[in-house]
């Protein structure tokens, strides 16, 4: 029997928002020299934040690792999951994967914020579809939520 080479890579998961807070959902999954992002949402200001309209995640880690950053995967179209995409896509040229309704909401969001939709690489996926990015295989699994076209993601490395 042939001995298989052991996989020495490590998966690193870094939430840049959405942990212990409502909103700003953005999680980075990193394996070897490939980094993907799941969701890119906003949060809404508290009453003690006058003059603040929205709060976006801190993209510093993405900037520092820009060469590794390969794609964004969206679970659904709520603001706390897609609302910060106009700012992200002004800075990073990466494909964005999502279902039909989610991507339509993204298009409207980009238009509303003055980000050029025609420059955005929006890629339609359907339920059960798998997308391969480097060492990642991402499968879109339909789930029930308070918005149509919501998905869980099975992320395999």
C-alpha cells in the first residue's frame, strides 16, 4: 500500500466583524497562500454615535494580505452581510459569488453607493453548486431564513 503524504497546511479563520456584535459580518478563511472572505456587511450606529450613518469592517488585514485575497462568498442579501461591499470593491478586484437575489441586491447597493457595477465581478451560483478557489471548495447549501436565496456554505480544504 502506497503511503500518502501528510497535509501540512493549516486553516486560519479570522473574523473581521460579526463576532459578539450584530452586523459587520466578515470572516476570512486562509489556507497556505489563499484567502477567501465570507460576507461583507455593515453595522448600524448606536444612539451615542451622532453623525455616523454606517459602520464597516476594518479592511486592514485584507490590505496587508492582498496578494492572497482571491474571492468573496455571500450567504444572503441582508445589509449586515452585503452592505460594506461598495467599499471593499472600490479597493479590491476580486470575484463575488452569490445567488440571484443576493447579487441583484449587491448590484443595487453598488449603484446606490456610486461603485461601478460594470467593474464588479459578480458570479452567479445556484444551490448545490461547488466553487473551487485554490485549496478551497465552497458548496452553497440552501437554508431557510427571513430573506430568500439564503445559504449555508460548506467550506472544504
